């Protein structure tokens, strides 16, 4: 699938906003949140949420249809995405306003509860967006629960990275923040490796023997994507990326998303300097961009079977006959 810039910005912005809001709740819970730190994290989260919401709006092909977007909440994940994303953005804005002009103590039980409530709305928005992709049977690479885990893990990792950096600038080295970032790094690395395995399985399922609705096939073709004139164009299928490009992008993603940040987080605690944590946050953000590009570019749609050449195999019937005649 072609990696549309709007989808990249939408999913990355939404994930970062949810992760940063979770950092606010975590810092408030451990008593490490002050006014300046809260404003930095909430301002950055609100910026990412607005950026993602704007990208979602401009991804629509017909702006006049926007007024109908909430009419299919019972059946459409797209309608639910619009609702949950707007709900998250609205509550995040209210929390930011309450932080700027409110009189609540930032480490009070009420503020902690509000922060975690907004975080919950953010996680729900990420979950619904992930389900929008995971619920498409024709997209073999995405039709898996791992898609949901991946978007949640990468979003929380990105937010925790920036939360660790801002927290270290304000309070110096913090073992709790570093441990939280390290845990998300390990979890995200494991989830990402599992998802790449799912993507590999999807690529190997494109076979003529199982792609045309034959009996006892593992799957049947869900959507040919050729329902509009001139019927030769395939809107869902982007040119397949080469094995070399896939491998290079996977290696770069693994380095920037997990390997390098782990080293930088450890160095930040040893050297007690926030510059290392800044490097870890930037590396995680760059790795998230590479990861999301590969998530879209390497997706396998079931209709690709129409454009794939079946590998030539030796006959499994004629060969034994020939051997029998020779004997």
C-alpha cells in the first residue's frame, strides 16, 4: 500500500499524543510533576493531537461527506475513529486549560485521576485507529491482533521517550523514568519482531492455488480493487518494495527504535546528563517514522494475487510416470 503522508502523520501524531499524556499521568502519580513540566508535555501532546486530527481531516476525498462521518458508529471503525479522536483531543485540551488556569495541585488525587482519564481516551483512540486497519480481511498483513499491539506500543514508547527527556531536564536522572522507557523499548521491540513475522507470512500466502476462492483454501480473495473504470488500475496495490529495501528499512527501524535508544538511556543514567535522553527521544521518534512507513509500504493486499507470477514447479504427476516407464 502506498504510504500516504496523511496516514503517517495521523497515526504517529495520535500515538505520540497518547504516550505523552500517559507520561503526565505517570509523573503525577510518582510526585514528579511540576507546572512547567506539565505544560511542556501537555502542550506537545496537544500539538501532536491537532496535527494528527488535521491529517485525518485532509485524508478525506470529499470534504462535503464529513457531516455524515458519525452516522455509522455501530458498524464503521472509521466513524468510531472520528468520534474517539475528537473526544481525546477535546479532553486533552480541557486538561491543558485546567493545568494553565486551574487551581488544582498537580500531584493531587483529582488531577492524577483526570490525567489518567484523558490517557484512557487517548489509548481508546489509538485502539480504534488500529482496529480500522486490523479489521480489513483483504489486507493480509494487518488482519491480526498484532496490529493493535504495535500501534499502542509504538505510541506509548514515543511518548515515554519525550516524557523521560522533559522529566530529566526538570529533575535530573530518574531511575523510575528510565525504567519505564526501557520497559517500553523491550516490549515494543518484541511486538515489532512478531509483526514482521506476520508480514512475512502474509507475503507467502499470495499463491494462485489459494487466492481464487478454490475449495479448502486458507483464504479467499476479499476485494479485487478493480471495481472502477478502466478496471486495469489497482488502487490498493502499490509497487512491491524490493527485498533489499525491506531489509534495510527493517534494520534502520530496529536500530533507531530500540537498539540505539537503549544504549542512550543507559548512558543518560551513567553520565547524569539529559543530552543522552534527548538523543534517545529523537532516535525513538525517527524510528517510529521509519516503522510507520514500512507498516504501510510493505502491506500485502489479497488482490496482489492477480499481479503475481506463480513460481514454476516440476510436475508431481508426470515425473513418477516417466520413471516407471524407464524402469
